[in-house]
C-alpha cells in the first residue's frame, strides 16, 4: 500500500503513516521510567501497524467500521475454535445474536460477510433448518495479523516472551488454541464499548477507534518529552480520504471529543491537543487488553504442551 502523509498545517502535524517504524524507546527522555518508555514503544508500534491495515481499505472500514461488527466477528472465531476443541457449540447466527443482541444488525452483517467471502455457512447436522457460520481463511488471516500486532506489544511490555508474535503468524495450532482462549479479551472489548473510558468512547462512531489511534500515534511521535502538552496540526480531509469516510464525520467525532474534554481544539489554527484524561484512559485500556492477550497466549501454550501438540 502506498504510504501517504497527512497534510502539514502546523508543526508538529498529524502524520498517520509516515515512515516504516514508530519512534523507538530510545527517543524517550532518560528521566522517563522504563514502563513509560515501553508503553510508548508499544503504542507507537500498535497504532502504526493497525492503521496500515485500515488506511486505503475502504471496504474493510465499511464492513468493520463499528465495534459491534468487529466484536461479532471475533465471537464467531472464538466459538469456532472452541467447538473444534469440543468445548462448546459451533457458531450460528442465532447463537451469536443470543450473546450480543442486535438481531437485525447482526443478520445483515453476517449476510454481508458471506457475500464478500469472510464467512461461509454449513448445514447443521442436528437441525437442517439451522446453518453453521464458518470463518474463511480471508477473515482468519486478518485476525491473525491483528493478534500478532497485539502480541508484539505484549513482548515490548515484557508480558509475553519474545517470539510470541512470530509464532502466531506461523503456527496454525498455536493460532487456533489462542483464539479459543480469547473469551476474556472479547468480554473486555464488549464491556469497554459501553464504559466511560476515553479511548473506547470513540468506538461509538464509524471508524472511531482508527481516528483515536491516529491521534495517539501522532501525539507520541511528536512529543516524546512532553507527554501531556503538544498541539498537533490536523487535517480532517486527509484522514477522511484515508479511511473512506466523510470529512463531516471526522469533524463530528473531533467536535464531540472536544465537548467531552478528551481533546482540545484550535479551530482557527487547525490544531488539536490530547487531554491527559484521554492519554491516561488509553493507556489503562491498552495495558489491560495486552495483559489479557498475554494470559491467553500462555494458556494456549500450556494447552498445546499438555495435549502434546506443541513443537519440540
């Protein structure tokens, strides 16, 4: 994908995908503690690579624009791999709706996933009127990349041993076992969508999490020595074009974030500044999420060792 740089309106600017790598921990001032340095490195890595999965991918952003849609796809994968281990029922639309609600929304969502090839259906053995939902390699490869990025952040924070991210990318058995143990990750993500956390608040909007990640990545790239006070040039037009959403939608999200005191705006100067609450809430959210990811990874490894399927 061609990397595009957001327009510079002031210095520093919001550079969504500038360069191949985020700022290294060495860029953090010496007085910053090791935990802060590791978090900055992890957040920079995560935002950079997750945004690369979405910028210029209009169809992906359309299908998975809302948190509910991503959560439903995640639940499908978890149920699928748990069932393969004999620890639950295979996923059906009715079973997913029973856990998540929103029957009409989910029905339309999974119908769309079937059309674009992310999901296929099979007739249920016990009831020919029911259809199992089966994730296709297309969906699973996207999920594999997403998990690998999270595990790399776990490695940076010292929550997982180095090599976990590479393993999930190359080891199908580990990948399957890990997803089957991601129930707590799923539950945290669902709970976060209705919480007062400053980061997950963005999930209430189409592509809201991506907008939040753009802000966070740009903040940490621009201000390694001023974590709570830096103004960033902001171009809603370029951000909207990159995500395939309207400029007015981006402005609406930014305006509402400012109204909630998550960011500050200088409209005349086309600048934004992230509020300490947004930064603190984001850190609490991601560190907690990565702790659950690391725990799921450890449980998957233990399961493979116990079952004798772990590599020698």
